[in-house]
C-alpha cells in the first residue's frame, strides 16, 4: 500500500470513494502527483460539480492532495 495520501501503479483499479462511501470512479493510471480516474457511470451531475469535474470526459485528474487515505481497495477522498 502507498503512503497515506499518495498512489502508486499498484493502486490502479481501486475504487475512488467520498468520505461518506459514495463510489465516484476507479483509478486507471497514476502519475507523479496525480491519478486519472474513470468516473462511475451513475455519478450525478451534482457530485461531478463537487469534485470539480465538468463535461463528459473519459477520465478526470485527481491530485494527491485531494486524497485522505488509501485503504485496502479504496482511495478515500477528503471531505469538502
């Protein structure tokens, strides 16, 4: 497992969840300071807006400073 709020390629495929356990997507690739997330198909426009994701992109960037922790098979986001 990576440190508390950074990711490595071993975290690819993990679910990305909010602080209240709503699944928002899946990590598809990891870079030096961020990850690319494939959004969940059922993600509401309201939640997309809260995450700062706009439009209908295939993936969205998740900066490591937005991550609260990496726990088991989940990347948990900080509460906003």
